[in-house]
C-alpha cells in the first residue's frame, strides 16, 4: 500500500472513531478494509472455512484489524458474530482467538469470552524498550544492505514527512512514520527481528495513535527520523543504530509524559 493510501486510510479511521460506539455493523465495515469480497456469510449457508484453514484465515484477518487500530482495546469479541462475518466455523474462530491471546493481542476472560487486550502505559514503555534493541538492529542491517533505489525511496519518505509537518497534518505524518519503520525492516532483511517487531507493534496501536496526535510531537520526532534516513541511506550502520535508539528513547520520554498529564 502506497504512503498516500495509508495516509488516507488513517484519516478515514480517525473520522470513524468519532462515531463513538463500535457496534457490530461498524465492525463489519472496518473488516471490509481487508477484504476483496463481502465478509458476511449469507443466511442459511454453512461457513466456508473450517479446521486449520479457517483458524489461520480468522487469525490473520483479526490480527490485521487489531494491529491497524480498527478494533478498540477492551472491545468484546463475540464468537458467533465474528464467525458469521468471517465465514468460518465457531471452532476455527475460537482456535484463532487462542492464537491471538498467545500473541498478546487478545485476552480471554473466564465465563465472559474474549476481548481485545488493553496495554497499560507501563507495558507500552517496556515494549518500546524492546523495540529499541530490535529496531536498532534492523536499522544497522538496513544500512549495510540498502540499494540506490531503496535509499532514494527513504529520502522521498523523509521529504513527504517534512511536508506533512509543514502542512500541519499529524495523521498523514503518523502514516508515513509507520511506512518508514516498515520499509527499514524490509530493507534490513532481518526476518526474525521484523517478525518480533510486528507482534510488539500490534500491542501499541492505541498508545502510538495518542502519541501521534500530541501537540508538537511530529515536530520533535521529524529530525530524529531524518537522522535515521540519512544514516541508512548513507550506509553508516553504527550511526543508523544510534539514531534509531535515540528516536525510540525520545518515544519513551514522550510516553512517560502521559503519566504527568492531568
């Protein structure tokens, strides 16, 4: 997905968030983002997927929705509704929820079902400390492996981020920020670290969104991101790792500031 598409999607999500309650009909709309076909099973028909294929399919779609912020922390996950929306058996859906619980995205409550797990501020800080090590590694690897076209793409992203800050578009800046970090992981080819980061980042959606809208935050993080881009595009691994760690240390400081906000 191109950065402009990502930015437009972020804006649409923010507008939908103002609707307030997240009812099943809204959930259907949100999940449709990830589908090329309607997700609602037709009345009177059997679910199309069962067993392991249904489990993988349901887990993948719900994982995407949670990581993208389309399902709110604390939101109940009703098995019957989700199984119908995703056209899988309830057994497959239940198994998928167990998988997501193991990943820290969902929590199961005895006798009450499952819900999207809410990550505390202390947990968010601890996760970001882990990100510091992993993303620093990816940045260093990216600086070692970056090609000319990839370096040009990184610089282009930096220019787009500068424009979004000048234009006062924090949601677009946030989307470009996510794309930059994703591209660095891709260039690094460090698949183990990238996989771990995807799981960690999936638990930080709410905190990342709140941070992106904090006044002055884009202006503070922009030079940090530009320093990361300069070091990676310039093929300076040590500088790339240091710039990335410095950026994430700044993120931790900003998260801790939430504790001091009345």
